[in-house]
């Protein structure tokens, strides 16, 4: 398949993304194909996609701004309609909220 055809068909393009603020008052700053987000605990946010993924084998990634200390981010609890963002502060090895948490998901939509 040529690159032009690949691009035109949407293969490889992000199917959902979000940027949320978990500190102070939780807020979704911007998103694509995310119908809602919810703060489910310290360092945890649940993202609900507008158009479901075809299966649970899509690739989702998370990163964040650390505010001066190390932060690790990961995705877990994946379904076709929801994925959760988890953040951990590396200097305390505990869950921590981040001022800017970004996620992106690639895969086939239903």
C-alpha cells in the first residue's frame, strides 16, 4: 500500500487523544474522539471515547508534565470504549496528579 493511500484511508493516524489537568480542579483541556473524562482518584483518569474501538488491542499511550520531578504514565483497564490514564511520581513511587497529562490512541474504530 502506498503512503498516499495509507494516509487517505486513515491508517496509522491517531483515533483519539486528550490533554487533561489533574491538579487543583480536574479539567479536560482539549481532546479528539473523547466524549468525556473523569477523575477516578489520585493520578487516575478515565477517558471515554466517542466512537468505540473495534477491539481491545488498540495502542494507547500516556505521558505528562512532571512539574520538576519524575513522572511515569501508563494506560490500563482498556475496553473498546474506555481507557484509564495512570500517573506515578517516581521520587515517592506513589500515585500523583499531573498539571498536564496527554494521551493518544491508535487502532481500528468500530
